[in-house]
C-alpha cells in the first residue's frame, strides 16, 4: 500500500469534525508549556560508548571516566483546541550526535465527552505506542529512574507511531464493576528500520530519545567494508524512514482492577519488506509480543514488570543476511515516601543470531541491575543518585580485538528542574 493509502486510512479513523467545530465555538484555545532542564555528573567504567561508535552499553563510556553532561532537557507543548481536542508536541535537546533539537512527539489527540460505558480516544501524528509502564512522566520521562529499562530504552531510540491510533476503554463503574477493560489498535508507517539497533548494537540502558529525522551511529563492522555483503549500508541508522510503502500495525488489550493492578498485552508488526533498500538504509521486518503488569502492594510500594519477545529480518541480493530472535524482561520494585523515591530494577536480555552471514555475529546475552534514589524539593527540583551495572556477552566485540564479555558500571547524579507556564 502507498503512503497515500496510509493517509486515507488515517483520515477514515477520525471522528466527523462537525462535533469538534461545534465544541470550539465558545471555547478558548490556551497554550500550556512545560519542560525539564537536567544536568548530570557521571562516573563511567566500561567500553567506549555506542554513541561514539564503540562496543559499550552506556551512553557515556570509558574506563574511570568522569564527565558533566546535559541530561533529559526539553519542552512540552499542549495546545487545547477544545474540551476534547488537543495538539501536543515534545522537543528534546540531544548532545550526541550533532547537538540538535529533536521533535520526539507531534500529534493531535481527540477524546470526545461521553457518558457511555465505552470511552474512545483518537491520536494522529508521531507518538509513542502506549507500551511503557516506566515512562509516563513529562517528556516521556520515568518517575522511578533516570535510565530506562532495556525494553523502553529501545522504544525511545527506535520505535514510534507515525500514523493513527484508536483506543476504546470500558469503564467498570458504568456497570458496577471494579474491572476496566481497553482495546487499542493502530496503523502506521515510517518505522521500517525497527530492529536494526537490536541486531547491530544490541540492548542498552539509556535515557536517550530519537526525534524525527534523527540518526544513530553504528560501530564499524566487517560486513560494512567495501566488497562485503553489507557494503552499501551507511554507518548509521535512520529509525523513522519509509522504504516500502507498506502499512504496519499494532493491537493491544488492557485490564485494570481497582486502580491497583493492571496488565496489558500487545502485538506489533511493522510489516516491512525486508528486501527494500534506498539511500544506504535497509528495511527490517520486525514483530514482537509484549506483556506488561503493575501491582500496587500498599500505599508505599509497587511492582512493575515488562517482557518482550520477537524477531527481526533483513535481506538483500545475497539472500537472508540478518535473522534474529530477541527478548528482554525486567522486574522493578519501587517505593515512595513523601518526596522520596527508591527503585530497584533487575533485567535480562538476549539476541539469538539465526542466520549464517560470515563475520556478522549479532547474538548476545546479558543482564543489568539498577538502584535509584531521588528526592523532590518543592514543585521544581528533583535530585537523583543512580547506579547501574550491565554485564553482557557479545561475540561481535572480538572483531574489534576486545573481549566478548563486558562488565560496565555507570554512577550518575542528576539535578532536574521542572517548569510549567
């Protein structure tokens, strides 16, 4: 299907605009601005960062490397068109690569006011799929930790919805029940490169988010050399491109009990043609199943867990070049006492290389552990100390003369300033 067909499908999913226009006659259109400015001090002990084309898992690598850097800093815009319709956008400043402002979300949202059991919500634009249990704060930040889990780190780097989403929620209170249910479905394009980072770099823990038109660097690989099987691949990944004019989709089921326990199941398929290629970028056919659950133990403690399992494939004229299975999961125990938060997270991740491409080993096994403590001072300031250790075994490192096993630690102190107009 063509890009024109995608736009027609998006248009067909929208509610008839007369209701919106009628609502807007006597309604103001206020603009709300908010944002975060973050400064980080970190101590890094590990390999050269993947952002510097190295084999390390952290954003900032090196042995006994101390540095001060910008963290999650950006602006969030909410323009209210009516009681039900909003235009939203998020812009972040990323130092690497290129010191640039990235638009990480830009979408129109419509939630009509209804008293029925089923409450619809519509989104059109460029936005995150509603998968993460961690990243639910301003600018898709996490209230629990600075660095995201491997699952949500990958989502922030390489996964976005450029299309339309419809969510229907069935409220239990409308039928005298403690159970809420929801159904989500979406159609999208411009995510044909999904899966390339998991294959050629592997899982990571980070707080970085890629914006529209963003590029992410790749380490030098033997298969990228002239005359090799992937010599036409550029030395970076462009996550949000369209190469085959095919429409991807995802669907999800949601359940919520008494606002204390919730679970969600999603299936994602970008439906890409794995043989499509244009301007140094291949399309990757990537699909996965995701399960998330959250339970509030008492007024102070809660448990969060997410698990993802999927596969990705990329072909060229030589045939099946990359075919990998991947999975990752984490368990987090989080506590809160007034302005204080404590989070403990453990996770395990894997990539299974199932193709036979010479000198292109993408398999890895690893785990990570994170402890994070934060203290909120008033409405504007938040101070966080965090330690994260990643242990991984990746055969590809031997091509660079490194040990395939790595034990990397990042100690991080963060100061965040929150503001709103």
